[in-house]
């Protein structure tokens, strides 16, 4: 009977180096076996690294985003801030005009 492995956590550096080694050698399965990993896991890490590059392997609780998604989020925040500033200015103008009457 095969022993069930405990869930192990690997740091970002280990994952990146494992992916780079697998790509360099051209055989993810053999690299995975050498490192004591499931080949499916290494393939999943490779796909994540290809998609998110330096943004991959962030850890739990941190969302992974592409550069375009990050820029989109930044622009949405900036747009919201400008809308709020405009609303404040409109209200201030209403107050000033009301006091002039």
C-alpha cells in the first residue's frame, strides 16, 4: 500500500528554479522525479509561471494578476478617486452658490 504524502509547501524560489530546470532540460517528468515532485504539479507550476511570470507563486490569499489586470485595477481606483473628488467639488460649488444668493 502506498503511503500518502503530507501536503508540503514549497517557496517561490524553489518553484521558479524547478520550472526553469525542467524547461532547460526539456523534460519536466524526469526533473519532477529527481526533485521528489508529482510531474502534474511541476506542469501546473510551469503553466502558472508562463502566464504570470514574476507575479506567479504569490502564496495563499494573494491574487495573481497579469500586468494588464494590474493596470486595469489601478485605473479603476484612479477613476473612482477622481469621481469622488468631482462630487465633492460639485457639492462645495452648490454650497458657495447658495450662500451668495
